[in-house]
């Protein structure tokens, strides 16, 4: 999707991809000076499919009674968001995990590997994840600023692992190049 931005037009926008979501940039002029300002907003449309992937790597050291054990995990997951509904300032999408490649090693035990694309049965330790592949794991509603307004976990783990929301919250007011929020 290509749109032209006409410099100085009061309300002109262009959509760009940002963290797998569509972002609209409204161009205006600052009243105090001739510096252009930009109102950053997400703009999703029903039926859009937004693909992305997540790489999760963790190494954990546990020490109990003087004994140390190291465990490691490495996961690559391919995911998508299905935009289901857009009503005024509310955009709702379903979150789906399409495939995963996983490894896990606990202490001196052999590394366990599995790819959902291999066709092989998953090891028991990855069984719960394997059951969720291709199914909607959550439903999320955001506003045009990217603020999460509602989330339902559709059978998925409620652990956030510190990842927070799917979007970056945009500033309330228009900003100029170089501004921070």
C-alpha cells in the first residue's frame, strides 16, 4: 500500500508496518513554529493478517544446597495476528502460533529438540505447546494509540515473560522529528 504525503497538508497519512501492526502518520504543522508534526496512530482493517516471528533464548542457573544446575531453552515461533473487528477506536485481533522450533537442555541431560514442521510427535515436555499450534491463543483489543484495552487468553499460558504488550503505545499529541515520549 503506497500513499503520497503532501508536505503541509493538514491531514495526510501513510501506512507503514511497525511491530507487525499498521501505523498511520498524520502530518500537520506546529502552530508555534514551521516545524512539521506527526500524529502517530495504528490503523488496522478487518481481515488483515499480520505475520511475525519471535526468538526466545533463556539460560537459567539454579543453585540449591551448593549444587548448581544450568538449563537452556531456545525457541523460534512463527505467529500471526488476525484482525477480526475494527469499531471506532477499538481494533480487535486474534493471536495464533503457526509453528515452533524448540530446544531445551536441563543440567547434564541430553538436549531435547522438536520442530512442529517436522511431522514428528513432540516430546512430552513440548506437548502442551504442540496442542496450541494453529489455534487462537488470545484475543486482544487495542486503541489507535496502541494501548491494550482488553485481552482474553483462549487456553494459552498467562505467563508474560516480561514481554508486555504487542504494540508500542504512541504519544497522545503530535510530535516533531527528534521528539521523544
